[in-house]
């Protein structure tokens, strides 16, 4: 089965649009635009049925959606992670029946790409929402009972006819929206999982290669270049199914340009009781992921959040707690060596990020120019960097470093970090070339410079003492 991509009424000009394409930086594990300027994915997961984008369907309220996207841009957001088909509800299928696109859905995506082009936002696009596809398989158009080719979702990665449908959907998107700079990258498959291949990961590499080659070949044929590609994985599976060969295709597949993991660490992250342990867990996860990468490709978390607390325990975290949890997780991710602050799955009711989370994204976006990401060949330094009285997430190379400090202990009864006292930290950062450095301390909540320090590295070690820190602070370190 192949999608009907010849309908003249559904074709659009594939010529390159003004918004620049994003690619992996040639000399650093981060991203750049066509001019070579750094670009960082700051954003979250969204869905076409959630409150802030629901006005797209059948053009019910396009002005409201566009106002929201402008508001996101003003708060430092650069990227949305979206699924072409979000199957939580039965009236957002991209095809119905299998192989025939739904005109309302095509119009929805036409409108959204056009808005993102005008506003300057980009989309990390994945073709299938595997979670709700699995749970609601009974109604899915690919189900054999509904005229599709597949008898059960446990063969999603194995069925040849289903593979043809997946590739046809990707081809439709490439031809219709692939010429747009609003497309940041392809997440070729959301949360690839052994359960989709009859409890095996043996064909992950072949499946990824088939989709990657199909998309890249077509993009190069049509546009002379291709968008970056990744495939995402539910992170805990690396531990739960450690015996399965998943690390090679996720971290080192030769066809993929960057790595994605969904960081839902059991306990600390998925059901948080304080706002510090989740951040430390995120920093450890990033360190682990970077240790698996052998070619300096970028890494970032493309889903995280309190999924167990929300989905299973039916608990929405209090706003003040969740804001701090979000901010700490974001800075731990960035400072440990991830690109950006990671991409939260809201796991809230209503299913949107809070204003405090948006302010945290804005504060991080203002910090980014303090590092030269185009030349930052970072390695993780969580364990090598020392700071008295503080937990550390850090990364660096010979000329730059990024350090985030958060107080040890000093927690309030509700699990947040108390701010009614402050203490200085004596910091040691290894691996920097001898010479003078400017150290810029950053208030992660306010989004302002807290202090500026001049320090000197000797024998590969930079030492400096901070001003008193109430809770947490980030430091951009650059050679003078």
C-alpha cells in the first residue's frame, strides 16, 4: 500500500523557503544554521489535540494558534517535537483508510508549517505516535480488522506491507514539507521498542537504515540536501532489557546524525519527591549517553517528565514544585553536555507547560550566547569537576566549560531547595588549557548575570571561588 501523493490539489511548491535549514555543526556536537550560526533546540513535546494547538484542526482557531507560537518564540522556544499522527483520539488519523491521507490533516500541517516559517520556529517531526497506536490498535487504520495490513502491533517493525505504509507516509511528508526550514529534523521512529518486533531488537539497525535511506535519498533528489535524522528510545529499556542489542542502533547507527533518548528515570525522574535528585539523575543519564557515542554526534533528551506520577498515580505536581523540577532538569541536561535543556512531555492537567517553565526556557535562551557552541567539543565532567557544598553537572573542552552547581541538602519540606541562606563554592574544573578565563555566573531563574570572575588555569586545572549562591547557579567559562 502506498499513499496517494499524486493528487494535484494536495501538492505544494517544494522550493526552498526563506527559513534556514538546520544541520549538525561540522566541528562540535551541536547544531548550526546555513550561515554557521549556532542553533539550539529549546522546546517541548506538543500534540495537535492538546489545548494550545487544537485550533489547527479544521481551522477552528488559527489566530489563537499563531498568537501562541509567537508567544513561544518570545520565551526563547526554538523547537516543537510533534507527531504527524497523534492517535489518542480517533479523529486525528493521518490516513483513513490505510494509504489514503485525510485532507483535514494535510491542511492542518500545511497551516502549522506556514506559521512556523513566518515566526521562525522549527519542528522535530516523527511520523507515528507509537504509544497511542499500540493502546488504541483496535481502531487504527493500519489494523487488518479495519482494512489495513497488520494483524497486531507486535509486528510493526516486521511486516513488509506496514513498512511500505511507514515509508510512504515519510515520503508524503518529504515531498510536501521537506523543503521547509521549519523542519528541523526527522525522528524517523518514535520510541522504537522490542515489543514492536515480537520482543526482539535484532532488526532495529535494518529498520532504521531502510527508513533513513528512503528519506535521505528522496530529500537529496528533491532539494540537494537532507535534514538531520534520529530515532528515539524509551530510556529505561536500556536497563530493563540490557541483554538486547539496542545501544548500537541508538547511539552509533551510521545513518543517524544525532542521538535521542527519552529520559524517564525510574523513581527520581518519573515520580519525583524533590527537585534535586531528578536533576542529578538527568546529569548521570547524559554522561552515560555521551560515553556511548564514538563520533561526537549531538545528543539530547527528547522526552522527560513525571510520567509515573501523572499517568499511573493520577497526580499533577504542584506548580511551584514542577517549575523548579523542570528548571533543574533542564540545566543539568545542558551542563552535562546535552544540546539544549531537553524536551518535556507535559504530564500535567491541563496538558501544557506552566508559565514558570516558559520563563525557565527564556532564561536558558538568554544564557546560550555565553558559549561558542560551534567550537565546543565538550566531554562530560560531572564527576571530575569539584565544588565544595554543591552537586555538579559540567562539561568542557580545552578552551570552554559549562558548570551548573546546586546546593547539597538545604531542602524545604516540600522538596524544593531553600533560598533563605547562601554559601560560596570553591570550584575546580579540569581539562582547560593554561591561561586566563572569564567565568560568567548565571541566575537560572531570573535569566541574568549574577557575577563575573577572572581566573587562571594552571597545569590543566581552573580554580575559582564564587559569590554566595542561595540555591543554584550556572557558569559559562571561556578563555580570554
